[in-house]
């Protein structure tokens, strides 16, 4: 097993112990057939989702893009900017749902 696989296994255990068990619906398509899988949140957490959550929490907390870039170790600001675009889209949707 690789180090990343070990880390992902361990992060799932920690999330389960922390009670992160909100239901999650995973929807994918095979051609036109909709496939739904139901999970508990701790079952789908990975190192990637943890980093993504960390980055978006920093941005939501008011951190500037440069700080997030440094914290994530990105060489190129464009990579970090993807996290900000996701948050901007969510805020835009929230504004129009009022």
C-alpha cells in the first residue's frame, strides 16, 4: 500500500471517530443511465477533499489568495484560483436564492 493510500485510510478512520457521518449522495452517469450511490461522509473523505475543505475555509474566513497559495504549496497562483472560483460561484448562487 502507498503512503497516500495509508493516509486516506487513516483520515477516514479519524473522520468516523469524529462523527462525520452526514449522508452523501454520489450521482454519476453511464450513458443516459443515472447511477446513485449513498455513502456516509467519512467514507468519501480523502486527502484531496481535506485539502479542498481547508482551502475553502481559509477563503471563506477572509484569507487572501496569496496566503492560501502559500498554505497549499502551489507554485502557480492559477491552481489556487480554482478554489476561489468555486466559492465565487457558490456565493453568486446564494445571492440569487434569497
